[in-house]
C-alpha cells in the first residue's frame, strides 16, 4: 500500500478524490466484466491483472485519503 500511496499521491493531487474513485471503479468494473467473457486462460490472467490494477488504485486512494 505504501508504494501505491507514493505513486498515486501526485495523481490524486492533480485529478482530485472523485476522479480517482471514478477511474479506479471504471478499471475494476471493466476488468471484471471482460473477465467473464475471457476465451482462454491467458486472456483471463491478463484481465484479472487489470482487475488487480483497479483494486490497487482504489486501495491506494483509500490509504491516501484516510490517513
């Protein structure tokens, strides 16, 4: 979480809290939706990584704003 906070702090300062929540939610939702439609294991792994990236953004944002 510390790495996420360090990397996301400048982005959160620039875009704001609401934009960060929307971006993370959009990445997470699109990754989950596309994961359900995956045709192969490799595609599923790639899309699950996308889900993890969205969760990482959301968790980093949560860590930044709840200190």
